[in-house]
C-alpha cells in the first residue's frame, strides 16, 4: 500500500520561437530540445530528480536529443516539470511526444502528463499515464463543478480518465486542442475525449511525479503550441492550484489515482 504525499558545428536546427501570425494575436511555440541548454521559456522544477537535455532518447527526425526527467532517489515524492505561464488566458493546440519505457507495474511507473492549468478557475486538462496503470493511457478535464473523461473499462483499476488506448513501448504523441467551442484530447492522432464548452488556460506543463521507487527516466520531445489569447467566462479568482496537488487531493473525483493503494 502506498501513501500519497504532497510534498515532460551547427546542430540540427532547433525551432524555438514565439512567432506572431498575420492576425497579430496568434503565437506559435516549438521546442525539439536540440539546443545546448534548456530555453528560459520553461520554468524548471526538480524535486528529487533532474531535468536536462539528453541523447539517451530522441524523436526529432535527424535530431539527437530530448529532455530527460531523471529521478535521483528510490524514495520520496518526486516532482519534475517544465512549465510555461502565459501572460494571459489562452486557447490553442498543444502537442508533445512522450517516450513510454514500458516500465512494469511492479516497478511503479510514474505519473506523466501534458497538462493545461487555469490558475483562476482551477480547471485542469491533461493527457498521459497513471503510475498504477501499465495498460492504458489517461485523459481528462477537471473543473470545480464537473469532471470529464473517457471512462473506458481498461487496465487493472479503471477510472473516469482511463482511455482505451493501450500503452506500448516507444514514442507517443499527446495532444490537447482547446478552442472557444470545445476541448479535444487525442493520443497518437486518435481522439479520446471531446468536451463541449469554452475553456482557457494560463499555463502548460510537462510533468513527471509520484512517490515511486524507480529511477527509470522519462523523456519528452518535439513540443509545439499554437495559441491565441482568450477572454474567459466570468469567474471568481482562486489561488493557484499546483497540478500535483490537484491530482492528489482530487484523485477520487477526477479519477486520478487508485483508491485502493
């Protein structure tokens, strides 16, 4: 039983830019992690682990690197992330490639998510994997008033966020497409969740965390976001809810976490 404790010569061209589109309010950001250092676009969190560029895995065509989240111990609450906070509420299309090592359930794989967070409303959209489920990926939208997920009957402990997309070793594409009319989550180009509504977010995170005993690294590559500013619906302002805390505190209602563990 596991206690939860609150405690993603010239090198191959690296595309890393915020590029205004013709409309003036659309920004495109891409990072294939082929530079010599992490760009300051990202805020780095390294709790019981390190976040660094690595040649151990690579997804970029003709590239050699990805970003590695490497646990540094076999105990404690690990929490590693790259986060960007936007200057305003945004909507857009976010994609990233995640390397699934196929780590066995007995080795306690970590939670790994591409997540969008709205610090004003507490809304969280995410796609990735649960630490307790070696079988299927997860996707969901949490709001203080309602939670949405595929609710698939898959894996050892099906949750609201469980999808019917099988986990396999190798690179997988996670995507969250957020517009003024809907929020759509896809895995490897296949839609797994479609929620009608006007949602917006002020940060995007590549996140690996959990109280696991494994030191197997996580790899992320080829992040891309095309965003536009959004005017959110009126709401009361609440303190920023850290993604990790939200998952742990709300795992039963949101379907994140195994109630029996």
